[in-house]
């Protein structure tokens, strides 16, 4: 499955307006069948090739976010990836819902040293 072009467009638009990304280089990279959007070289969010959104978060916040939001751990080869969550497309219907995840991912990516 290729990534969702409509979701990718929404991510681009929201990330371009994201205060946490202001003044930082915004780039895109196709990877793992999806499209990763980066802030200063650090992945913030991605339109997943498996559908829905992948978002980078502070690993210390991951468990709480899984318990209090529709997000769930991202798995690679059957192993949960610390600091990465997935959100299904159905939970991203509004720009407000998607924007909250874009903000979280962009803020964390912007807190990391530029690559």
C-alpha cells in the first residue's frame, strides 16, 4: 500500500504553519512506503505506507499517550519502537485532530539537535 496523498498534503499544510517548525528547514523523504516529514533533519510525522499517521514523540510520554489518546505503539518487525506512535486515519478526520499530532511531532523533532 502506498501512502495516502491526501494525508500527506494535509501534513505539509499543517507543518508549514506549525510554530515549532518556524525558521527550521522542512524536508520530506520517501521511506518504507511512506512519506516522512522532517524538521531540521529529524522526522516529525509521516504518512505511513501502511495507512494512517506515524508520529515521533518524547519516549517518556509514549505510555501516557497510548493510555489517553487513540494512538498505539508503532511496531517494526514485531517490536514496539520507543518514541514512535501510530494513529489511524479515522482518528484524524479534522484538521484540529491532525494538527495536535503534527504539533506534538514537530515540537519533539525541533527539540533535537539538527541533522
